[in-house]
């Protein structure tokens, strides 16, 4: 009985070994067919096919649809369809070199950066702006060296110097930003609030010559639509008894198809009350024509970069306290030609840059001798859908800086 049991166990063991030996090659083959190691070391699914090439286990499925794709196996078009941004490092290096060239050599001859990128059309346009700038500067020098004897003409030399230097500086900035953003992405979309209304408050520090003014708290209400804009501003000097009020309305009857291309008129009134040291009051009435151009109308790679010009007439009057502590009648102080040139664009999707160059526009920046022009740099950061952070710096006879926040509704 024991031999019989022992024989049965031995036969059962031999059967198990035989089955294992027979099944092992089949299991190894199945595992090889099920998975394959790619060149990147990842395992990808693979199906056994019938002799006719169709999947053997999953009808309707193909090998390509079941196999995960690696980046190396995808074409350039497929990668772009998936959202990948492809750019040659050679192009990036060339653009970086051109930007540096625009910042250095372009400060003398605008368009140098675009010449480096073989964009002769933009380069020639910027060079033409430089030639016009030189012509205006030369005319201003000629009036200074050999005046005509007519004050109405001779006094315009500063306006000629302003326009010449403004054109030169603007063409230089266009050359720099135009080369820096000359890629498939282009300039980021504008974050300027063109529609709706908002309330802003900010702190300003000014250092005018011969005056005690230092710190201002400013509040402003703004309303904008496609064709109309309204700004109401009030500034109060903290501790020195100065008040400054201004109302400005703008009308743009001509608006282009591209954003920020428009032509219009504006009127503003300003009243300033200064009650310390030598108390006086100053009132101003200003009329201007405004023109703005989205440079994408001329050059596709400059789309959403805005160039603007405003010019008009400013009438100013003063009154002072007499010996009886009574205000004298308002005395007209002549008229001036306010001019402003600005260049605006977004540096990132949230950060907006605006460079202004202005003359005879009023304000604390022009106290003291009459400057040729005053540069002002604005930075606006769109932190949320309703909140903007703003900072500015002015470089005039009364240098100033400030920062604030704006709430916006109805956009």
C-alpha cells in the first residue's frame, strides 16, 4: 500500500514537472508579446496580430491607438497641436544679440536691431523717424542761433526740440521692444481697461524747486466707453494746505478696427489752490487733439504696441492775496502749447509699460525753468479681474514718484 501511494505521488510530481516544462515557453512568449521596452526605458502595450495584420484580441483597435506616444516619436506639427511651443535656439540667440544691438548702436541710429534681424522695412521706417527728428532739432537750433525777431516764431524752438528728441527716443524704444518681442508669440495682449468705470487712489511724492510741497494723497474716478472717456481727480497735499482738482473729457469719433487706433478731442479744466509761503490760485483750461496708432497696422510683429500723440492749447490764469488778505482778480498769464508723446505695450500678460514724454502739460513736474520735455514712466500690474496696481516716476524740474491701486467695474 505504501509503494502504491509512493508511486502515485511520484507520478503526480512528474506530471507537474512535465506541464511546467511545456507551459514555460508559451508563458515567456506571451509576456514578450504583451510588453516591449522602448528606447526611453518605458514599457508600452503591444498586441499579437493575426496573419492579416488585424489585432487578434481587440477588434476595432489598432496598435498605434493602443500604444502611448513618446515625444521623440511625435512630429513637429503634432507637438504644436498638443500645445508645445517650438523655437530654434539659434533664433533666440540672434534675437537676443539684435536686442543688445538695438540698445547700444540703436541709440545713435534707430533700426539697428531690426537690421540685425534682416527686417529692412521696419529698420528703414525707424531710420526715417530719426531723419525727421534731426530735421526738427536742426530747425530749433537755427531759430536759437539766428532768430527771426518775431517772438511768436522764435519761441517755438523749444517745441521743435521737444518733437525732435521725442521722435528720436520713441524710435529707439520701438527698435528695442520690436526686436525683443519678434517671435511667434509677439507682444502680450493689452491689459488696459478700455470699457467700464473705476476708482483709484495713490500716494505721490514731489520735490518742486522753491516750494514746500512733498506728499500728496490723490483720488480719481474714471469712466470709459468705446468713444468717450471721463476723468475726475482730486489731490490734497498732506499738511501744507494745497488742493488740486482736475476734470478731463475725451471724445474719439474715429476708432479703427485694431485696438488703440483712434482719433479724437479732449477738454480739461484744472484749479490749484496753494495756501502756504506765498498763497496763490491757478486755473487752467486745456484743449487737445489726440491720435493713437496700434503699430500692428504697419508691422505685424508690433501688434498691440501703441504710439500716441496729443497737442493743443493751454490758457492759464493766476490770482494772489493782496495786503488786505483779499484775492486779486484773475490775471491771464498767456497761453502755451501742451504736447505729449507716449509709447505703451505689455511686457508680460499682466504687466503694462507706458513711457510718456510731455511738455507744457501743467502739474508740479514743470515748476521752475521751462524744460524741453519731461519723461514719465508708468507701470501697471493687473493683479485680478478688478484690481490694478500702478506706479510711476517723473523726471522734471520737480521729480516725483508714486504708487496706488485701482478698482475697476463693468469691463
